[in-house]
């Protein structure tokens, strides 16, 4: 994960608290599924079934937070419309790639490979209009998703019966490590990066609008270490 400074911003300092919160939610989600708590709150089906307890819901909130903090530090987006279009374009690229892969009749494992490649382009499109926002969201995304990817490896080998190890319908039989590559490592570290940078970027624009347009003297330096 990036930890250097750019423009007076220490990326690790900015994403540390969101990372801790996200890790805590991941742990609670795992405990809920292992202990068979409420199916509504802790859905163990493939993909998680939009269960309310999940880290994907945190992205909009942290997007607002990062955008607000960036604007306060004197790094607002060069153009709000450009960032909105970049975020929408990045997500649209992922959706288009998914549709083309489905139309080509690719099976689930190879579709994940295509989506992983397309995701790189989607991240780039969303990153370009506001590079500092993209850098912070990428760092947060990696911090949030790397523990999940590792967790999925143990869950798959242990047959835990959670959404971390259950493959979607139609997924072919394969060894646990290959299964982890296709349903764990690739989606977590590529497709979910697009989601984090695009959705986070959209909400970051809103957060920037909520911030004071002109930071107080020295405010950027004080935020750097906070």
C-alpha cells in the first residue's frame, strides 16, 4: 500500500482510521456468518446478497470524508464535472466489459480474468481527473480488500460456508487455490478497486463541495499528520 507523501499528504495517515473501521466491519461480518446470525444482516450466499453489514457500504461515506478532507487541505478536484464523468466512465467501462464477456459466452472463471483487465482501465479513467483522490481511494481500497482476499483463502480451504468461500452458481469444480484466484484474489484486488475509486470519487466530489473553499493558513500541514 502506498505510504509516501504527495503534495503534503501522507496517504497512510489518511486511510489508517478508515482501514481500522473497515477491518472491524469485516470481522463482525465473518463472525455473523460463522455463527449463523440473522440472514438479513449477515447473508452467507455468494456475493453477500447486499447484506447491510458489509464493507462495500462504507465506500460512499469514506468518499465524502476523503473529498471533504482533500478540499480542506487545498486539493479540491480541478473540475467537479470532470471527476463525475471520470467516475461514471470508469464504472461504465467495467459494465461494458462484463456485458461483452457475457455476450462472448465466456465461462465464469475467464470472465473474471477479462474483468480484471478491464478494471485496470476503469481505475485509470476514474483516477485521471483528480489524481490525489484516486491515490487515496486506491490506498484505502487495497487496505480494505487485501484482508478480505486473505480471509477468503482460509475460508475456501476450510469450507466455512460463508459468502467468502461459496462460489456463484455455474462456477466449475477446481482446486481450492485456483478457486481462490478466480473468486477471491482477482475480484478483490481489481473489480472492487474500480468500485472503490469510482463510487468513492463520486461522493468525494460531494464532500469537496461541503468543505470550506479556502483552507486556513497552515491547515494543509496540520491535516498531513492527522
